C-alpha cells in the first residue's frame, strides 16, 4: 500500500507497526521518506508533512489522542480552543513533550483504536477533565452522533477514581435534544430557573429551541442566524405567531450565552418573576 495513502487513512501520522499492519512495505516507506513525501518523526514514527499537531504528538509519545484532542477527532464541539491531549500507559513516565497534556492511564483494548480513544471513552475523559458546561456540550453532541444513552449512563455509573463524581454529574445533565453547543449551554443556564422542555413543536409556528414553564420560549441564535433576508422575514413571522398564541419570546446570541451568562440568567429570571407577580 502507498505510504502517503496509508498515513492519510491513519489521520496523518502513525507508527511503523501500524503502517506495516495495513500493508506498507519498508522499501516503499523508505522511498517516501527519501523523496520528502513522508517525515520521520522518531524511531518507528512517521507523518505526512503538515500533519495535525495532536496526532503527531500522539505518535511521538507512543500514545493515542484523548480528551479534547479525541473530541476534535470525533467531530465534537469545543467551546474553548485547547492544546493537544494524549494518553499513554501509566508506567511511561518518560512520555513528555512541551505543551502536550499527557494522561497516564491504562486503556482497555475496546477503549481505543490505536489512534484515538473511542467516542464513549472520549466523553468520559472530557467529563472528568473539563469545566461542566464544556463537558455537557460535548456529551450532548456525542448522544446526537449516536452514542447510546443507556451505554453512557452505565459507564458513568461504573466510573471510579478521581473525577468519577464529575462524570456522573455531566451525564445526568446530558440531553440529546439540544441541537447545538450553545443550546446545551442555554439549557444549563435555564434549568435552575424553570421547567425546561427542548425542541417543542408549537402549532402554527413550528419547533422552538426550548420552552420554559409552558409559556416562555427561549432560543439561541448562532453565527449563521439571519444570514439572508429570507431568514430574517421567517423569524419575524415566527415571533409574531408566538405572540399571537400567548407566548413570550427571548432570544440570545452566541456571545451572550458564552461570554455573558450572568446577564442571560438575570434576563430569564426577571421575565419569569414578572409573570409570577
């Protein structure tokens, strides 16, 4: 097999052992290195020029992508950019590399594929390591990707050691109904204030992001919102239709939800309080 094609299939970097397992010959790999198509990273480690830095770090350290690096690999949302995270066997005290966060854990064979931790293992690691709102957004997205809720809850129940309580807390808050990371964050902000229903269909209006206490519609506007005049017109008509039916509508931007959460909470609280008065 062509070494560059094999490396592409491996995410851009791989060990000689893995390349040999997929059919790359030593002679073909040597020629690719000589001609500059492949870089030799270390003894037994190879990468395509310009390969992902986290994948290169994993190969150099003899580990696998994990935590936020694995989340990125699986296509899960990261609210805050973070450096590379790599997991190596517990006894590998020599495994260190600059700004790379190295986790020393014994992974079971079914928890990784040699390149990256599995979706389930990734969610558990992120729940253990990250602030709760970032972890819940990742957990919600994993459920939308097809991670079975029953499997996730069983794994959280069985979790032990440092961070086990954090894992169970994140999983208890997870909900596949949120369709974006900012909806996940908005749900966390609204949850202590009222009864929250996600993706509720309102007759004559359509589906709304969330409904609080049966009357307050709360929606999260992403970067792409109102990208065209047509989208703007549709939103105005939806807002008017909600008002006609007796609903109150609040809309919050990405910037508000991520960077000004206290203001979002206070706004929702005041609107709920006026209704109760």
